[in-house]
């Protein structure tokens, strides 16, 4: 008797393929950034005394924006003909 | 190949005064560009310009900080106005950069619209397989179709003349009102362009371009920027700008740590202001405008370039390979003198020269007829019963076969010497002397004979174009070597080369020599430019780094070249080198200026940022307040972009100097000037900002 089914994996694969589509890229990027920020912001909040919880989340996002910009500029340097 | 018997179509009037005939409508250009500048704020467009995209992200963050100054942490006072002013200035910086690009694009689009007006849906007479004709729309024609055009028709597509002789008005594309003769089988007049008008007789054509891929279509796409891809220099500069931006981004992102350590915290808005002031926004904003304007300048010169790369390559050219005829000398050589030999009288030589040239329709032939008639010569036979012998590259002579069986020939001295010997005649001693005499004068000697008897030598005078010596001097100062190719003998070539001031020459050159000269130069790592018009020039045009085909040339030459000169003026190659160099110099000068500007902005913002750390001594400009210093530097940063738009579009004034001299000059004007100018400007803006109480 075959107790394993591939259906959940196929569904997951379809979902990943959908995420890789051009139109979904920005939304996916934002989603991942927000998820990452869920890890960064509390650490930031814990490390400083003067920051409010909202400030920590905003600063976490700002840090991710800076990293995003650095990644974007690195892409420009490596593949300049695309820009 | 431009041989001695062919001539170029030389349009009249000064080149600078001519533009495309369909008037380019520039009205409303700035209003449209202003609107376009806002459409370009779309992030999908902004992301193509790395420097301005960083400013765009900075603007979004400062806008958020304007509405919520405490977004990233507690701030000592409520800087809503200050943050708002930074946001507005950053926004204007982006709009100004977009505006510069939109103005340059708008000029190209206006030119494309003018060209598009020459394109209209026409009908064409397509020749069917059975020889009958059928009326079809021009858009349904495809490559390989045969069509018939008659006087009054607009030629429906680009094509090669298969049959017929006709006058064509090409003013729609060249701006030149004089009609051009088109005929089959000629290297200089066998291709026609869609959109031009046939004004006499009729032609049978073979279509050489599919719909939408014709000459005018390509030209529209190019000036409109639809096919614009970044040139190698632009790519290199984009990388440099991205590296600088990334370095400054990392510096700014890590600055809050030492700032906190010295107990002088910096607000995010000021950090963004410092980042924008330090990254090369001036050149980042003007880079694409400079490139587009370069293409535009070439198009205004009635030259169609297949890519921006070709225009830029013109600026890097080390060697120019030039045909003598039409480029260095005026296309038409004129008979100046008959030199009698073998004891013949001048009158007899004139009458034989007249007989030899009576069927010769080249300008040289006509000038021989004219000179002979001036000397009282007349034909001693009925022209209708005589037979013309055409010039060929193989025989290197032409002439007339007389009704009584006599053979009169004129041509290259060696060729006539061989002809006379083959008829059992002997060569007079004076022939070599006359040959040398004419050659030493820089003229072309043509020997003249009847059957086995040499009558004399015709001295064809070559006229060197006025001012060409100075042009070559300029090119030499710019480090460009000139090589002249000519079918003439060595002595003539040497004299012309010396008089014209070319650096090197190849005498008795064949079409194959052209490609060999180019390959030899390229083997030394040099970039070579050349002009050509014939099918046998096509390999050399393709081999050269910059190949300029004449519009009057064959389709094969036009397809092999990376530029087509609509005026068919080979001298224009020299102007193209100037335009290419101007493009590179403009880009270099504005990059130098943009980076040099950083020094003043640094001295304006850094003391303001770390005022609490006791580095007031760095405030060498004596600016009012930290806020005023930041605002003044940013206002200068924004305003310098529109201030430099005219320079970006027009180009830095070109001077024929060597690369080292140009570098020194640019470093002095744009480097030193780029350091000093912002100090003065920022101080002035600071005074104004202080006096109106903004900060």
C-alpha cells in the first residue's frame, strides 16, 4: 500500500513557481522582508533602551531597504547591460 | 570602389546649413518633457538608473519622515519643515534628471515624427511572374519582390535598380533638393530609398527590405531611441557610478555607529541628505541625455548610425582610411594641358584627344572635350558611325574605334604603352618625361594614342579641397593618423599626399588593398574608420571599426557599414570623428565635474552633522546653521542638473588637442571648476536660505 502521496509537494512546487513569476516578485520581496523583520526588530528592541517597539520595526525595515539597495547596486555592477 | 572615372554626388551649399527637409517640429518640446519627467517617476523606469533610483528611495523615506519625524526614534525638536524641505529638494532632483532625459528623447522623437511624415501608405505596381503588373499596397511588399515605378510615384520601399534610368528627388531624407540620377548596375547610383520620389522616366526595382525594416523605419527607430542600447563606454561609466554609490551607501549606513560613539547622533533625514549629496547625481542624471544627444547630433548631420556604439567608436578612432577622389581632392579632375610627343603638333594632339573622349561622359572626359574644342579641334569623322570603347578596371583605358578601323585610346600610361607595343609601335622617349612632369605637379597623366602611335599626354589636374590640409593638421593634433588610398601612380600620390598633408598613402591601390590596410592597422591595436560606396567596398566597410557608406552607394555597402551618410559626402568622416570625440569629452567632463563637486558638499554637510563633536573648524564656508548647510548643498545638487542640460545636449566645445592636452584642460575647467564652483554656489544659496528664514 502506498502511504505517501506527492500531492502536497506538487502544490508547494506550483506555489513556488507562481511566486517566481515577475508580477509577484515585489509582493514576495515585501513579504520576505516583513518576515525577516519579525526576527530583526525584536532583537533591535531588546538591544536599545530608548527605542519604542514601532521604531524598532521601522529601523529593521530601513536596514532591510539599505541591504536591498546594496544588493541592487551589486547587480548593476555585475550585470550593467541590464540597466 | 571610387575609381578615377566615377564621381560622387556632391550636394551644394554648406553642410552646416542643411537639415532634413521635413521640418522638425520642436514646439512644445519642454512642456512635453516636463510631463514626461513625472511619468518617468514610475519605479520600473527609475530602476534603470541606479544613482537616481537611490535618490528615489531616499525621497520616499524623507516623505515618511516628514509626516512622522519620530519614525526611526526620538528626535530632539520637531523637524517637520526641515524633513519636508529635504523631501521636496530630493523630489526635484529626480524630476530634473528625468527632465534632462525627456528633453533629449523629445528631440529625437520630434525628428522621428518629421521622418514619419514622409512615410505614407502608397500603392505599388508589383511585377508578377508572368510579367504583368498588379497594384498592391506598399506594406504588402516584401524582400525580393519586383516593382515598377514611374515619374510622379513615391518609391514604396527600399530597392535596387534592376532596369531603367530615372531622376529621383531624395530631399525627403537628405534635405538636398537637386534630383539624383539612378541607374542599374552602377556602384554609385543603383539603390533607391522608400519615401523618395521619382520625378522622371521609370525604373524596375527589386525590393531589398521587408515592411517596417526599410531605411526610414530604421532611422525612425534609431532617432526615437527605440533600439538604443547602452554603449561600452556608457556601461563602464554605469559600473563606476554604481560602485561609487554602493561605497557611499555603505559609508552612510555605518556612520550612525561612530556618531553615537562620539555622542553626536545623526538623524536619518540628514544621513539621506549626505548620501544624495555624495553620490554622483549630476552625471547619473545627465548620462542618458548625453548619449541620446550624441545620436541626435549625428542625425542632424544627415548621417544615420546603426547604433550609439558606432557614434562612440568615432571618438576613439586612431586611423582614417580615405579615398583620394571626392574626399581629399574634388571629385572631378579637369584636363589642364595636352603635352605633344613624337613630333606631333599641339593641334593634332587636341583633335586626337577630342576623338578619344567624344563618347566619354565622365567629368574628366567632358573636360578633355572642352579643352580640345577650346584649342580649335573638331571631329574628322561621323560620330554615329564610330564605336565607343568603355573604360574598364582591367584595360585601364577607354577610347573610340573609328569607322575606318582606326583605334584611338587614352588611359593609364602603362596601359597605353602596352597597347601601342601590341600594335607593333614604339614608345617615344619623351613619354616617361611627360609622365613624371605631370605626376610631379600632382596631376594624373593620361597617355593618348592612335593605333601604334603615341600622340601625347593629357594632364588631368587634381584639385585638393580647400581647407583639407588644416583638417588633417587638426586630426594629427588629435592623434588620428590619415591614410590616403588612390589608384594614381606613386609620384602623383606622393605629391597629393604631401600637399594635402596626409600621414601615409597607398598608390595604385586596388579594392583589396583597402581591407589589407585596415587589417594591418587593426593588428597594431588601432581603431580604423573608412568610407565606401561600392559593393566591393562592403568587406572593408564591415572590417573597419567605423564604416560610413554613401547613400548613393549600393545596398550591399549600406548594409555592411555601421553608418550611412545621406549627403554622400566622404569628407564627413572627419566631422564624425569630431562628433564622437565631443560625445566622449562631454561625458568625461561632466563626470569629472560631478565627482569634483563632492568636495564642497562634503565640507558643507560634515561640519553640520558633527557640530556637537567640535569640528566647527571644518565649516570653512561659514554657513549659517547645520540645517541651512544641508539644505544649501542639496539645493545646489538639484539645481546643477538643469543648469547643465544645455551643455549635455549641445556637448562641450570641441578643440583639436591631443588626449593629454584635453585631459589637462578638462581637469582644469571641470575638475578645478567642479571643486570651486559649488563652494561659491553653496555659500550664496546658504545666504538666501538664511535670509528667507528657511533654516
